[in-house]
């Protein structure tokens, strides 16, 4: 290979570029042979980019994508030598400088500078970084960082959990800074190394072990956060956490801004201002969001009426509840209760994959059904009275045409909803209470599964004939 405008191309197709694994398991090997001449007219690699070759921009971009190691061997001469490029193994080290800029990443970033120097721009503030410095920032906000001519070597970790925004707020409340210099950097580097090793391991409970290490990392970060002399959060802002906690506990009740102001001894105009600055929404919109979120759970996983659900979440006026629900979700509460198709979220690595489907569905019983031949018809089944069931249906092998028929009184009575579920598409159908369920196998040796939220009762079990008068 040779240098071409700070890019890498092949000579005699000798480059070996391999990407292995995915997610935390990604790493990449570069076996790069460089020569001095970059203008050989007979070299096809110069005339056109060969498939699979990597530009220098893509090359250094791998570091920002989470790759851990780049192996660079047998370097002879660059026509223009990039600063810092040498033969050997580069682990978490840039071959030359670049400046990644990010915003709206749903993660938090912790990194330590092992050697060299660089800079960080975060929330409009510039920080100069050197060996032994640590960074802990919220990546949902815009940031950028870059190395200086004294190229730096870093260890870093992006991570996220639903509770982390609140943890980071507490970190800031205690005086925690985006950049700090601990007396001893070794606990951080040891933890990050352990996380890397676990991510590359085949430990069958590695995710649990990684979570344990991340918990220890957060503990270390919180230990570094206590700087009462530089705390920028006022007493009123600290009290805001108590306001939010009160809203989380009492959102089903009637709450007015005047009541909050009186209860917490905070001027209501000031309360509105700092609540919006801190949480990015108004108090009223936060309450609506909490109520609609809870209403969605009740609509999906209970047989309460729409009016009962509105009252249960603090929106007893049926028209107001329906109007707010449509404003937030784009559909009415009744439309939301129809069967839904769930596109599972899949997480893959070199071992295979795992998927995550419905959240909040209470499973009391799991059933499986195996059919030897394509064209096998099963159903339509349902249960009555106190034994009415909601179902989460998926196909574990083969494929089925899955059907739910609405048996609830109303304008949708008898309406059928159908969808192909298969091992390949990994789709699932959530069927609310009040529906009959059946399926037709489309392949031999089909295995399907349905989870239910209520006990089976033979006396309450009923069926609808497949040739009844409805369109499916």
C-alpha cells in the first residue's frame, strides 16, 4: 500500500483489513505495507479505489466508533508522514490528530488521558487536558475533543442507563466537574481495562459483570464530585429534585402550580423557569407525560375501561383525557388498544444475538405450540369473565399467519387483524384482552409461543369457528 493524499490504497492487493465482532466486541486488524511512490500509472489501486480499502479518514474514524486496537506493521516510508505514525501496536492511540464533534448521543462518556495532551470543548467551555486528567460528560449535549501535536493516548467508555441522567444531576449538584485530575489515576485505568477485557470475553454472564464494573466506575466518579466550594447549583435548584420526586409520586392527583409553590416555598414563576431549564419541559407537560405513560400501560395490559383509566391517572374528564392522549400519541386511547405489531430490538455480537420485545407486560404463563405441517389451523380461542387474557405472540421456528378478532362491544366488534410472524422477521403481536386468537402455519415444523397475563381456566375457555362471518 502507499500514501495518497493522506489516504491508504493497495499495491498488488496486499492489504489485509478485517473487522471482527460488533458492539463492544469490535476490533480491527490493519496489516499495512507502505511504499514511497504514489504516482504509479500502472497501479490499478491509484486509478480507482479497490473495494475493501480504507481511506485515512475512515481509518482514524474507527477510533471514534469504539474500536480498541489497530495493528500497524511493516511501515517503510510515507511520502508525507502523518504526525506520530510509527511501526508497532497502537492501542487506544491516534496515529495523528482529528477532532470528533458529537451531539444528542444518548450516552455518557468517561475517558482518561494516559499520555500526551489534547483539549475538550463542552457546554461552551474549553478545557486543556494532559496525562492523568479524567473526563465525565453527558453526550446528549454538544461536545468535541482533539489531540494536540503531542498525540494523546486514551482509555474511554460510553455507557447509558435510564437512571444515569439523575445520577449525573446528583454528580453536578455535589460540585462534580466535566474535567478533574484525581490523585490516583490507577483505579480508573484498571476498571476500564477490566471492562474492555469483559467485553471481549465469552463469559456467559459478562453483561452482569460489566454492569458491576460500571457501577464501581460511577462510585469512583461520585467520590471525585464533592467540591462544595465550587457548587454552582443554588439551594432552590437542589430543592427542585424534591419537586420532581413529589410529581412522580402524586401525578394521579390534581396538582396546580400554586400548590407546588406553596408546598415547597418557591416562587411559582421562578419554579417554572428553573424546572424548564433543568428538565427541558414545563411542570404541566411533565405531569401530562407521566399520566399518558401510565395510561398506555393500563390500556395495553388491563381490561379497565378508557374512562376508568383516565380517572386512574388523574384525568377524570373523558374528553380532556382523550384529547391529551391524541395530542401526545397521535391516536385515540381506543385506537391504542388495538393489537399491535412489535418490531423487536436485536443486539448482536460474534456469538449470535438476543432480542428485547414488549416492556411492561406481566407474564403469568408461557405456552408453546408445535405444528408438523404447513396449513395447520389453530384457534380462534379466548377466555371470558375474570379469566380474560392478553397475549404476546411470537414464532420461534418457521412462520405463521397470526390473527386477532375483536370481540369487545362497539364499532370494531368482529374486526380481524392479521400479520405474518416468523423466525426471520422476529415480529411479535400483542393482543389486548377481549380478542380471540388463532393462527395458520405457513411452513412445516413450525413452533410458536404465546405469553399470557392470566391463568388458564377450562370452564372460561371459548372458541370462534374459523368459518364464522368475519373478514380475515
